[in-house]
C-alpha cells in the first residue's frame, strides 16, 4: 500500500529544508557568489507568531445545507490568533438541493 500524498509532501519538504540548511542545495552548488540582480538574504530562526496574509496555509471545513452552521467572525479571529492562518476555505455540501433549486434563503445565509 502506498502512502498518502500528504505524507510524501511533508517528507519532501523536510528533506529539502534539511539539505538547504546544511549548505547542500543542489540547484545553487556551483555559485561562487550572488548572481547579478539578486540580493543575498539571511533569515534567523524565530518562535514569533508570523502570519502569511491571504496566501499559504489555509483552514478548511465544510457545512451541509441540511444542517447549516453559521460562521462567526469571533471564531475566525480566534483561529487566526491561535494558528496564524489567515485563509478560511469552506465547502458547502448542497444535500438539500439535489433535486431542487437552491433557495434564496440559503444563498442569503452563505453570502
């Protein structure tokens, strides 16, 4: 049985990060200096709460039309403060509308 893609991705990211930190970056091993037009940057390790606004990692959840749950701004603010994630992607499962049109009432709820 092969591992799930998420496990493979995490492994690759950790391996790539490890190799770059050790100075064994295969794509830049032949460079003697910073190429013209580029600037060398050095980053220090940090335990600070650093956000990546509107890109990067995302919180995902889903809601069913048959059991609608409202999203409250207070919950989103708490999640952002706790995790640093600034994107929230919600999947709406339209199980109540398989054989009918989506109602205006439901559309108003998810706007």
